[in-house]
C-alpha cells in the first residue's frame, strides 16, 4: 500500500509505504500502486503550493 499524507501546518505532502502517526499529518488516501499515489500527491501539492516529499523506499 502507498499512503498519501498531508500536513497543512508545514505545507507538505508525503508519499510513503508506512503509517505516519506524527502530529499534524492526515491521511489523504491509500492506493495499491505508486503511480496513482503520485498523481494525487502531485495534484494536492500543485493546488495548495505544498512541498512534495516521498520515502526513499516508495519506488523500489
């Protein structure tokens, strides 16, 4: 599973394969493939002008 998280306070979007329990991170969606997760994350980052980041192990 690929998870897309959003942190409004920090202005960031994160794509990862792990659950994030940190303060401020909200789950936006969970996908079965990386391409769909990347499309959504890029869309959110573009619309809200957020920084897009991803876990190094996402695209193995």
